[in-house]
C-alpha cells in the first residue's frame, strides 16, 4: 500500500474535537463538524495543497457520512465542499436534515 491515499482504516474520528482526520505524507487533512440534537453540521474540510488532488477530501467526507448514517444522525453540509459532494452522491440524500 502506498502513502498517496489514506485507507478508511487510517482515517481517525476524534469525537472530542468533532473532527475526522488523516495524515498523508506527513500532512494533516481534516473534516470538522458540529453536533447538536442528532444533526452533524459539516463546517470545514481542509486538505493541504501538498497532498491535494488525491481524493482525500472525498474520502474524509464519505467516512464522516458513513459514520453519521451508522449513528442515526442527519447531516447539514455547511461547508461548500461537503455540499458539492452530497449533490454528486445521491446515495447520501437520506442523510440530509
């Protein structure tokens, strides 16, 4: 396995910080969210330029959405990347809250 892309196993959920994160080639990529009354509000997705263009933001977003589904949460995409991702991936439409 190369270090170019994180595997789902290498994405960590830091519940206390309301963040999903992964480190690729020494650079930290994150998806931040807020949680209130069973609704995950995705507020920020950051992938450093040095590791951009590898689909890392998509992997973080998919991991976060799968986590939300498993937890029974609805999702509000307050970040432009997450909103665009949800528009392109109708399989997550049931999560929109």
